[in-house]
């Protein structure tokens, strides 16, 4: 049961995990997906908070898209915030690199 | 159907894939398993060809163990050869590092 005090489903879904608290296994599972690496590469080449979830060109359904963003958030790879109807994103590059040195360089800074 | 000319199941299972021919997705899936990282870390800290498959201390059945070694071989991470009843292993570090710079350093050269 969810009490009214816990807010809307949309708001509740924006829990974040700090990269320092993410197990390596979780980080690797998050990176071991081509759609998620596409999202991360896209974020890596754009300014923080400049990309809304709906603007990514992904060959998946809306539900699958939401799942991918949730996995990336839970792995400490992205931060999200809602701005009106848009959900904006940033790659947590500095803090993820501090927790997993070299991992993003070895995975998203290269062609698949 | 398998003809006699293709040799025994044991011999046939020793096909290898060069790291340069391995997709990043395959490499990441191979690394995204704690048992497989245990095997790789173990190999990284021992001389090439000094460890037989049976000597690894792994919390899995013999069939699962064989599966893990097959996944590592298919991802270009290990090389195997049979010596009598023993199947010996080496980590393909130089050639894997050349194909995926920094990926082993970011995954097996750290605690889980």
C-alpha cells in the first residue's frame, strides 16, 4: 500500500543512487545493453540537463525506454529531474568515474 | 547430426574467438558475472597455463563451471588447452587489452 504522503508515482520513481554505493555487478549489468549505451553516449556528447527522455532516438517502446532510464539511474549513471512535462537528464560522469575509474572510457567512449 | 570427423565433444568445445573479433556487448556480458570475474582475477594473478579448470574454488556445479569457462572463451577473455586430463587456462590479457583498452583494468583489477 502506498500512502498519499509518498507522492505521485512519477515523483517517487526519481530516486537516485550515488555511484559510490553501486556494486560493480550492477554497473556492468547497466552498461551491458546497447540501448543504454546509446543513451549514455548521447548524454556524454551534450550539455548536462539539455536532453529530455523523449528526445532520444531509440528503437524501443515507451515502457522499455522508461525501464532503461530507471536502470541507468539505479546504477548511478544518470541523474534526472522533472521540468514541467519534461524529464531532463545528465550523465553522472565525474562521480561515476571516481567510483569506477576507466569503466565509462572503456565502454561508451568507443564505437560498439 | 555430428559426424565422426568433427572429433569428440571435448575437442570441439575448444574453439576460440580472438578478442579483436568480439563485440563490446559480448565482452560486457561475459564480465557481468561475479563467478566469471573471480576466474579472471585468479588467472590474472597466476602464471599462464598454470591453472586447470578444476582447481578454481567456485560455488557452482561442474556443469555451470564449464558454462562459465565457455562464455569466457567465446568472449576472447581466456585461452584453453588440454594437457592429459587437465584443461589449462591463460588470461588473454595483452590481446584483450588491445581490443578493449582499460576494460579489464576497470573490472577485474578492483574489488567487487
